[in-house]
């Protein structure tokens, strides 16, 4: 599980540009997360549910996926398992996926990890935490 620092991210080191796929059904959260990364080199594409997220993932290139767990049409658990299966079938290295949920129960974290996520983050999440989360993956990708 990834730990997120609550310290303000350093603005000194230029983070690597990443393509992020945000799979989130709430328009308010979509707006908020886009605003969080507005002054960063990161590009964020949105998917309104897991089915759209899987389709975009399979036809695009993303360095990081941030996946809400509870969505209509296809939930995050099913979407993650589908993405992981597709990556195996395609012979691709796993793309980091961060599960995003309002539920902080340990069982939910375990369920998310079992479905294929690399980290688990609970909402609400502050701008500093969100930027720190993405920055950690940008630094790993250098």
C-alpha cells in the first residue's frame, strides 16, 4: 500500500509529465481532481464509469489510473480485474492503479488490492495529498 504524505509537495523538483486516467462517476469530484492538477505537467482524461474506463484504457496509453470503486454500469473492482486480465493477455506490464473510495474499512482495502490495485486512498482527499500521490508515481517512472 502506498503511503501519502500530508506535507505540501515540493514545487522545486519538476515532476515528470504523466497521463492519468481518472475513472470517477461524480462530476463534482471530476471537477475537483482536474482543478487539483491544473498547474502541473500532468494530463488527466476522464471516464464516467468502469466500462468507459476499461475502453479508454485499452485504446489509450496511461501512466497511472485512479479508479473510484463504487460506480454505475461497471464498478471499480470489475474494471480493475478486467484491465489486469487484458494486460496479461496483451503481455503488458501492469499500469499502476490507485483505488479511490469513501469507505475506509480494512476489508475494502483488501478487496481493492485483491482486484489488482497498487494502492488504496480514501475520500475526501486534499489537493496536497492528491498531488503527492501522483508525484510519487511520476518519480517512480523516471
